[in-house]
């Protein structure tokens, strides 16, 4: 069976998890990477074929997309993301791709005050206009995003964000990948939009309490101002455009706009979405 599925972003958190799940299901796929350097684990997966491609280079996309029927579209949320994704949509359309599964974001809208939500909405609209079938996955904040605070949790038993006591229905990336795998391997999900959330909306203080229980020591959540959060992002060398976007994201969370709980994960995968306690137990080793 030849691979007719292409995965972009295959070396990232969600892309690599999707690759693992497709491989475990015996589904062959092509993974597009910018460079073959450091891709040994991906290349070693059963059913994986690696191809180099650059989202800024339409000619390389044409090559990567030859013979592909279904594509998973994911890029990092950089200043170039909108252009890169639109390049991919155009190349996919020209290559005869029939179905795009796009990783979008919860509450994507062209009039959003959050730049990430605006660019996702622009790309969603381009895919809808292209005539290709689509499945838009709109996940909420990733539980695995907490791994970005690993050092402060390990060394200071604390993590911080500008979110106050707002609840957010965080989602595990393993569940996002499971929905993506289902969408890529069945025609049942054509022209569907799925909000992907965890089974409950929780505060960052509740996350800290659950993490404390699992780790057996007190982990504290510290609420900070947006300016303090921005300064912290600067100090670790975060790109300015992305840092500003993250501050906009957290303002959106702080307004209580990301507390909705959706049932899409269970509907698509026939398994309930993982809760934060399960994430904390499975990733406890990372925080010790």
C-alpha cells in the first residue's frame, strides 16, 4: 500500500504523535521535513517515508505533494505562518489533493483580537474556497504547553501566567493527534469543524494542585501581569511577534473565552478526552 497521506510539521509535538499513531495503525504516510538531520526516530517508524519540503518554496511543495490525496497542515505560529499555509493550500490544490486536515485553534475568527486566531481563520477560508474537502481541528490550550515551564516547576516549584482565575478546557495533544488520524483515514469527517477540548475547564491554580498531588510536593501557580509575562518571554529569547501573540492569547483566556467543553474527541475516537490528572501522571517524570 503506497502512502497517499502527507504530514507537515512532522517533527513537532503533534506531528510526531500523529506519525506514531498512524504507524501503530499500519497506515503508511509521507512526512515532510525541512531537513533530514535529526529525523532518525521519525524515519524508523513503520510505514513512514520522509520527503524534504519548505513551506516558503512552492516548487519543493509540488514535489512533496505528488500522488498525495490527503494532507495534514500544521506550521508553528510564526510571523510567516499565514503565508506558508496559504502557499501549501495553493500547492495542494494544484497537485490534486482531495482533503486537507488543518490544525487550527479554538475560537479562530478573522475579527479576533488574537493574531493567531485571525491567521487560522484566513487559512480556513482559503481551504473552504479551494473546493478541497476539509476538516478543521480547533484545539484549546495544550496541556503539554506546561512542559514549557518545566525548569521553573523543577527548580522553583512554581509556574506563572497572566490568566487570573479564569477556567480553560485544556486538551492533551495525544487526543488531538487521535482525531487527526481518524480524519485522515476516514471520509466521515469531510467538511467538519471540531472544537477539541479536555473533559473539564480548570484554573491554573487547580492545575498546580493536581500537579502537587502527583509530584508529592507543593507546586504553586503565580498570577502575573501581561507586562511581567511579556518581560519573561523576552528574557528567554522568544520572538517578539510570537510573544505579543501569546499575550493576546492569554488575554483571551483571562476573559473566560476558552472555558467551553466540547465532546468532539469522544465523538470521533470513541474514547473520552484525557483529563489534566492523567496528563500530570503520564508526564510526572518530566517535572521531577
